[in-house]
């Protein structure tokens, strides 16, 4: 019996004794032999109080020794294992000011943990963590349970670490039965599809029902409240020791996912006429930068010309972008600074002719702002705002003109008490 076989039998014995109701996490555990027996798995080296290992640790070994860079590098490169073999454990996010981490490095660590959707662990003494650092943790909690796709996994640029992660969000969903009814294949093709589906079910995991539908793209997509639409979430990171201008193909961020819905046989009526990620939006795109709370409208020609999305980032800085197809005639939820997904925080969104009603999840106390696009033609620029049932306010931060249609992007401050009171987290804008 080999050492791997002996270890495998040992883990199987532990699992059988512990039972299915016990959560088993491996730490420093050989990955291959733990498949099927561990619920969670440390996929990175230990994090540390510095970006690179410092004396007495050898600085040149920054891949396995305790350091924030090593933790992030391993978490990114092994993100594909998450929710397939187990829940990925990227090690703790260190928030305390006792480390040498800059604010940018703390935000980058939180961004990677949030985007990869594994376990979220904190080890700091919370009473000693500053409000600013604690707010970073609040903005990625709760996690969505889905795993972003690293678009440059094998790139040797940017310090040899993936710098672009992509998720997508949608209010649309289809079932496997709908796919089967609308996807015509020959017998041999159907057998292959059934085998693939069985394999995905055996090794996959879905936050909704513990089984993943290989055709719904749930691994890199999370579903949001009706009315929010569909959009791309992408993080861009600078892992180098100096500031630089980062760029990524705009088409690579939006030309995906919804096309897969159609390609996999989704019924046409399940795909809204409104443009989603991957569909051409003649009216351009709303782009919201989460960490900096900046908004910009990008014209459709940017996608046609294959122009890049460009952002100057400081050393070890990360920004998360939300790219949503613009609709000049409808009220649209642009995002918020409450949750990195800019959608997971919303339980209901209803936009009528004279009123926009948003119900934010009020499980936890949070403070921030929501951002909306309002068509000027509906006279929302002179609207009445209510937050939590009391008089609120809004500030116009942009006036984009979408194909000749004027509109405004507004910021509405909100405070969620998290006490379960009536109207807690409810935002109403009436004209």
C-alpha cells in the first residue's frame, strides 16, 4: 500500500466515523487524496502580516512561506477547485492595523475572497479593528457562493498572478428540463450530455440545491432579484510593486454567458429582450467602480472596436467593476457600496412609471449608498425620496446622454439598522 493509499483510507475512516453532518476541513492536506472526504480545504499557504516573507523567513520563497502574496496567488490559481471538490479555504483575511498591510492590500485580499466565493474567515480581535477596515469585511459579507473565472490564469505578466476575475449576475434562469426540450441532438450526443451532466452532479456544488446544472452556468453566476437585469462583475488587480495602468478587453468582460443560454438550448422566451451580458447594447453600458464609487457611461462602440477597459491602479490595488447594458427609457439599479456584487444586497426592485421601490436585505446593519439611473423624461429629477419610511435625499452624480435620451445617475444614502423593523432598508423615489 502506498502512502497516498494509506492516507486515503485514513480520511475515509475519519469521514465514516464523523458522519455526513460533520464539517471536515483539511489544512496542509494533500489535495488529491482528500477528494470526496473533506468539506473544506485550505488551498493556500498561510497568510502573513507582510506582502512578502520577511526576516527571518527567506524573502525569495514567496510562494509557500507565510505572506499575503502567497495566500492570494494560491487562492487565485486554485479557485477552480472551489465548489467542485470542496469549499475553498483561502486562509484568514487580516484586517488589523498590527500588520504591515496597506489599505489597498486589505481591500485586494477581501476582493479575491469575495470574487472566488470560498470560505470567509477572520482571526483578528474585532474590538481592535478600525471601523474603516471592518467596513471592508462588511462589503463582501455574505459571500455569494459562486466562483469567478480567472481570465488570465496562465499569464506570466503582472507578477505571474491572475489579475482579472469575472462573474456575472442575472435575474434570468432556466431549468434542465427546459434545456432538454429545446436542445435537439442525436442519440449519441444526448448520451454524451447525460454523462457530462452526471459528472457535473457528482463533483459540482450549487448554493441553491447542492446539485449543479451544467447548463445554467451557476458556478460563475448568481441570481438576483427580478427587475435588476443582467450584468458582469469583474475585478482588476495590480500585483506589481509600483503603480501602473491596467487594461483588459472590454469585449472579454461582456461577450459571454447570455450567449451560452441560447447556445445551450434555452427557450427564446426565457431570454429577455433587454440586453444582458454578451448581448449587444446599442445604448452602451453603465460602468460602476465599487471600491471608489465612481460611475462612467461607456458607448457601444467600445465593444465593437474591441477597445480595452483602462484603469490606473496603485501597487497591490484592486478595483471591482460592474458593467450593465444601458436602457435609456427605464429606471436601472446601477449598484451600491453596500456589497461588492452590487445586487446581492437587494431583495426586491420594482420600477414603475412614477415610482421606484427598492427593498434592501436587512439581515445586518450597514451604511452606504445606492446608485440609480433615472430617465429625465419621467421627471425623477424633482422626485421625493424616502428611506426607511422617513424623508431621504439624493444627489445627481452624472448626466449621461444615451443615444439622444437624457438621464441622470443619482446617489441615495441609506442606513440599514438590521433590527427587522418595518421599512428598514426600503428606498422609495416618487415623481
